[in-house]
């Protein structure tokens, strides 16, 4: 099956790598004097634009990367002997690893595996350890893993720029309506970071 089958987002990003104040500065939007309601309306639109811009980048539904810290789950029907490939850009750790053994899902101790980073992230048996005998079944293997930066400063600067470009484009062209077009400059950045996955 092609695409991102088997990968789901357990917990999405807590925030975009840009704030409303950042966007006001980028767009040169000064607060309207003595009009709190109008300022709140603008901030609400900017918040929606930032959320939509981040969603167009983050996760399997975006370009397959994680900007801010989040957790994804990979579900497989079998345990590859050579190791598990963890799809997605920005993998930083494994939260949990479960396999279907003897009729129930069993937690695999962290001492039995190790995470290999660099290029494509993989989970392989630890030195001297072997994979357990997994009972063949749909969804027999579940691994939750963390991706993305803890702070905006840890996000690739060009991805932060892409968020700003997309959010600005949405704000200027539709005043918050979530239009589909992505500005060419942002599209160029996203294509550099895009990750594919075959399950």
C-alpha cells in the first residue's frame, strides 16, 4: 500500500513555530488604537492562518515532517527482522513499543532495542537482543515515537519561513479563508523537506 498507511498522529503539535505577534510584525500590522474588538478579530484570523499553515506542513497529511514536538504511531502486521523504519522527518525518540504476543499486546523493554538516527530513523534490536516472536495479526506491532523540536528555535529556519509565507498569503488573499494555493517560495521550501513513505 502506498502513501502513509499505518502511520497516525497520536498527539499533534502544541503550537506553530511562529506566534501571532511574529505574524503582526511580518505583516506590519500595528494594533488599532482603542479598538480591542477589532484587534481580537485580527488576532483570531492570524491564529487560524498559522494553524492552517502548520497543518499544511506537519504530519503525514502535510509533507511528512514534524516541526514542533509531537507523537506519531506506526502500526504494522509483522515485525521486520532487519528493524523498523520510523517514517517522518525530525524523529527524536521512542515513547513505547508494543507487540502482540500470546494473545495480548506486550510492552517491549527499552533495553531490548535501540534507536538509530541519521538519515532514516530505525529501531533495531539492542546488542545481544533478538526480536520477540510476534503472533501474526492485524496491528500486531505498535510503536509510538516522538518527533520535532521542543522550541521554535529548534525548527529548521526555512520551514519557519514557509509557515510565515503560507500564513501571510492566506491572510492577505482571503482574510482567513483556508485557500489551497501555496506561494511558490513556500512550495520550493516544502519540496526540499518532503518525505515519502511506502507501507
